[in-house]
């Protein structure tokens, strides 16, 4: 760190009782009524939704823990800023304010707005990926993989195996890239076949796990040595910075804002989903390299919209601007990780196998470890997602083989790990709701023997997990609902 580090505000509050609880550092001023429907309706609803939690209506959901994407609570200042939005097809001042915020917070002066994260991936993949390209990354994200495959490229994941995929671990930086493996890959293919190296902050599919600055510096050193572009997926950069502050001694006294800058300075091309970063809706691509900006600009006008709105409503652009600044506030960015940590630690105490250390964006349950009696081809994580909905009207997201693809012979490419993710959108759920989710997870874990498998009955060719339709392989959902009724009486 070059700059002296200012004292950052404490985010941990000690209770006199000795209890270790995450504390909300905000007050709730706008609320939305929720409906907790009885188990019989939950069974009917998941059946109507073809055992795919994406197909449920929020009418039937009590805790929507599907994602943190576009559903984070917005601050008073974000919603206030939306009122001053400058509606203009071109040259909107809302865009100028966003561009200034990107320069101030992420340190990049050229910004291309896009309608969401995958739109950035579309533009970047079309610009750089060709048939036969090799794309090394710490780990793929579903939409990244889809866009790279769409353009004929091949993703090569370079996490530290098997460490990064070990469910229960004390490794603080499971998202780190294996530098020796990166060197070997470049030696094997030659740099000309590698248009860029991608690092994903708070690596989503392995449980929201961070990488360290030390590792990012090494990746950059190798990229520079071979003249390869380094791209950062910054969708979850705030959480990654928070973990660096907590876990990487060099940065323990640095502010989140300073760490953010260090990370972005190491990566010449940065993109993000603003549905996550900035707790808003939209996305962006930013760089200090005019040549890269010019190359991508033409694709943005073709696919997204004019370069001063990029398919995003100007109101959302204003909320992105404020949200970006708020990402540097540790009291904002610590909320979701501290609730996740509480949830994971409490679930582990109850014997539930969870991804550890706790990561960003959500608590990740090891469905593969819970359901060894369900064959992997019958989608353990998908089945557990459906079961938890029946148990508690809680909607999680399957992050396992349903979210994977088929190989050229039509066989499922089995996911490395079968996870059910319970996302913690920022500042949305209270501690008692968190404890309710824990309670229903505990009950389900004790009744795990009742859970069976799923099979596809309708399978889209790309990103099949969104709209795919599945069916249970036996009448296990009915048996699970009946056991719930037996144990909980006439309670919801
Ligand atoms: N990159 C990462 C790391 C993401 O987590 C996501 C989205 C995207 C790119 C794509 O962004 O949805 O705005 O197009 N993750 C969401 C999730 C879908 O629920 O984890 P998008």
C-alpha cells in the first residue's frame, strides 16, 4: 500500500452477553409484505414449477434466497438520486455522474454501460474470443462460459485443486489462481491463442470465495510477461475486498475503497453486473485503455444502446452511481458476509455440511454430502433446492449439475460440487428470518433420507437451469410434505 491507511470504522459489535450476532447497521423504512403459504400449497407450487425454483412465483415464496442479483435493498440516497435522473438518449448528465463515480471508485476513466453483467460478457467475448481461443480463469461463471462457448472459445479453470473445491476448508483464498498451472497452460498453447485471462472476484460457483491481492499480482506478472490482457469480473468485488481486509495481513488497516483501487489497478479491463456491485440494475465495462474502449464501443451501440445509457434506465444509472460510492463503506459491504458467516457457523454446529470458510453472496450447502443416496445423475442439488422449498417456502438456487452442460455425446458434465446456494441479498433479511431458514434447514437435514432425485422432462439447449422442467423420480415430495405436517402440526 502506498497511501497511509486511515482508521476504518469498526463493523463488529460486541454483545455484553457474549453472544456472537451480526448486527444491522441500518434501519428499515420501506417494507414489503410476505406470505408464508402452508406446506400443501408449497408442494403444489413446486410441482407447478416443475421442480425448478426459477419457475416459482414470489406469491408462493417466504424467503427469496435465489440470488443477490438486482434484489439488494437500496439506500435512501440511492432512491433519492433516482429522482434527479436526466432522461436523454445521448449526452445524459446521469451518465456523466456514473462515469465520474467509476473513475473515483474503480480508477477507470473509460466506461461503457451495458444492460447487465452477461451483456458485458457478450461484448467482451465477441471482441476477443475466436474459434480455438483458450480462456484461462480462476473458475467459470455460467453466463461467462456460455458466451465464450458461443464464440468458439474454451474455458480452462485454474484454481488450486483440490483445495479450492474442498467443501470444508480453512483456506482463506479458495478463489486464487494456480500460477504454475497458468504458466504451463501458456507454455502449452502459446500466448497468441489466449486473448485474455479472467479473474472472478468472490468466485461465485465455488461458494463466493475470494482471491488475494498477492495472487492477483502474480497473475498480472505472468500476463505482462506474455503480453496477455487481464480481465476482472468485478460483480462481487466489494465482498472480495472485505475478505482481503479480514484475511490478508498486508491490508488489515486499509479501507475497502483502497483495496478496491488496488484490485482494479492490476486489471486493465474490468466489467461488472451492477445488479450485484452497486446494489442496482445494469452493468458496465471500464478501462483506461482507449484502444480497448474503441474496440468495444461499436459492439455496445449494436447490442446495448447508445454509449451514454447502454440499455439501462437513467434512474438506475443514478442509483448505480450512489451504490458504487456506497460499496466503499465497510458498514454496507460487511452486512451480507456477516449474516452469511453467522448462518454457516450455526448450520455447521447443527451438523449440516456447508462450504467453509463462509464466502460472499450466500451460504452454500453441500447437497452432495447430504444426499449420498441420490445418484449424481439425479441432480442432488436440484432435489435439495426443491426439498428446502417444501420445508420452508425458502427459495435457493441450484449450483450443481443442473447448472452444468452436456458433453458432445449428450452426457451430463457432472459439476465439481453439488451446492445449494442460499443468497443473502444485502440488508434484506432480518436475523429472525435468518434463524427461521436455519431451523427449516436443520429439520430437512434430519429428514434427508426422505429426499429423492429429479430427472429432466424438458431441457433447453443453453443455460438449461433457467427454464428447464424436471420431475421427481418417485413420490418423495409427497412423503416429505406429509412428514412436515406430522412434525409441525397445523403450523405454517
Ligand atoms: N459474473 C458473475 C460473477 C455473476 O455472479 C453474474 C451473475 C454475472 C457475471 C452475470 O451478471 O446476471 O447481471 O447478467 N450472477 C447472478 C447470480 C445471476 O445469481 O449469481 P448478470
